[in-house]
C-alpha cells in the first residue's frame, strides 16, 4: 500500500515539474541607451523630459524598462522621446517612440 502511495506522489510530482518547465518566461533586459538631453519644464518645473538614443530595435517592454530607469516617479508629468541617432534628434520628431506618463497613470507608448 505504501509503495502505491509513493508511486502516486512521485507521478504527480513529475507531472507538475513537466508542466512548470513548459512555461518559462522570456527574460527582457534593458538595452543600451544614451540620454542625449533632459530638462525640466512646465509650471514650477514639475515636469521632465528626456531625449534618448537607442541604436537597436526595441520592444515595448524594453522601452518601459528604460522609462522606469530614467523616470523614477519624481515628476508629475514625464516624456521620453526615443531616437535612433543624434542626427534624428536634430531632424526633429522622434523616429522610434515616445513614452509618457501623466500623474499616477501608467506610461503610454506612441510609435
């Protein structure tokens, strides 16, 4: 009888391990980036913006990781413009994405 109980527990354990192994989550890392400029703006300078250069393709998850690193929730409103190069910054509008947060709302990404 004890052998049957052990066999059932071992079988359940092996099945749980196999199911758990099939659900590995991809680890997203922060890509290399460079803050080209940053500035305070608005009434009482409670808002902040960054112009960031990222040379490689970047996912929305990676953009949010970068935003979290530079933002740190210190300002009421924050905007991060993301460019592919310094030349793109000089040309005008962002060419990769814009990430912004207003108040306590989660950041939004515009591409």
